[in-house]
């Protein structure tokens, strides 16, 4: 079974309500038809009902079964306005600003739905930049209890099933934190291990490679020291959480080939409990992470799902503006599974 098919089956075990605000994009409506047909999530579409239905009919798309909410006409609008004002008034939010955001910006409306429990998660980004999805989530939903660093990751499904976890990797952070500190990099590693358990293999062992251009001291600089220090700090945090090496493995600094290729690992990092068998790759900065996932996706013909958020109290996930209908369906399935823990 493929990774996404596995997500769909898990999602069916506890059906969740996922909001899709970008209903002017035909891909969203096509994705809605597939999701409803396969029955792994309930879908809420935001926008003018007549326009949405007309666009669907013009393109022979069946969205029967989806709930359609017009934010401007919603009987929950005033409640959301007051709630948003109370949440953000210390940051300068006024009632007038809250009304404008919730009436005119569907991503804010979707975020409020998730915040107050009227929906379980939302997915956006098909026709809006990542910041338009993540900004309201970071402002309104905020981090889960005990989480200091909210970050983003990709699920990468490669063709070689001998790599990663049966061909599945988590790449972090490829979508949010530009230049993480040592503290943030250690948090990203730990959050990624939790995402692995939640989505990839509940009974598997996260094997985290802290990536660098150096392996085990083959080069020395501020850049390599940052990765080494983040690795050591992450190990301390893992130990404080009463996790042993049997539940989470982490090592660094490691070059990419040493992290995933056993023959290279035996030469460059003998004795490592991660090298040659990593299933989580933590990149030192957003430049390398974003470039890395796109190289694997485009040159390696891998499936890429994300950027997905980790550390938020409730699930909100982004789409690439170049996403396909299948990408939308896949990210909704992942979001539905993430919502099951709440």
C-alpha cells in the first residue's frame, strides 16, 4: 500500500472536517470530488455558494456532499469577529480589523473555524503564497502545549523502497524557519520524530540525520559546529523525555550520502546508529531544505507532500502553488490523520 493510500485508510477510521478556502481554483473542486467519493474526510468549502456550484457544474465536477459556507453570510461571523478581537487585541487588533479580515480573507475565516472547533483542520496554498496560510495559523492557533518551535516538513516518497522507511522520508524544515538557531534546530529534530510516529510508522524508530556538508569532523566551521551543537542538544532533550536510543535515534553532523547510503556510512561514520539508514533528514537552514526537497522531487521523481506544519495545536497545512489535484487529495488525507490526535 502506498503512503497516501495508507493515510486515506487511517483517515476513514475517524472522519474529520477539513476546510478548503480556495474555491476559485478548479483543482480544489476536483480534489473535493475525489475526497468525497473516496469518503475519507468531510469537506467544507468557503465562498459564494452560487459561484462555487456554477464553477463545478461548468466543469462537470460533482461536489455534492460538501458543505459550502459563505463567510460574509455565516451566522458564526459575529462570534468569530469577537473571538479574534479578544485573541489579538493586545497586538493591536480592533473589531473593525477583525471584521475586515474575516469577511474578506477566507484563510482567516478557515483558521477561526479550526480554532473554535467548527472544523478539524484546513488546507490552503494552491493559489496563495505560504505566508497567507501560515500567518493566521501562527497568530490564532499557535503552538501545542510545550512546543517552542513551530516548523514545517515534507513527506517525501521516493521510488527506491530500500531508502528511508520503505521509501518514505521526512524532510525538515523546508518551509518555515529561514536560519534556525541551535535551539530551534534541536526542536525541529524532535518534532520531526513525532511527525514520523504520527504519520509514517507508529511502531517504527525515527532515525534522524542532522545534515551538513561535513561528516564527523571532516570539515570544521561555524556551520558544522551549529549542527553538532544542535545534535547534542536534541540528544539531551530526548533523554529528558525518558526516550532511549531504542525509540529515537539521532546523529550528526552527517553528509547526505553518509545519512542514507550504507556503503558510504560504513566508510564515513562507522558505528553510527543513524548513518546509512536515516528516515528523517533535518536540514541546517531553509535554503538547503527547500532546494533539497525540490531536487529530490524533480530529478528523482519523488512524491512531495507539504509543507506540512508540526508543533501547531491544530492542523493547518500548505500546498505548493504548483500542486496537482492528487497533491491536494494527499495533503487533505494527511491533515485528516493529524486531526485525529485532537
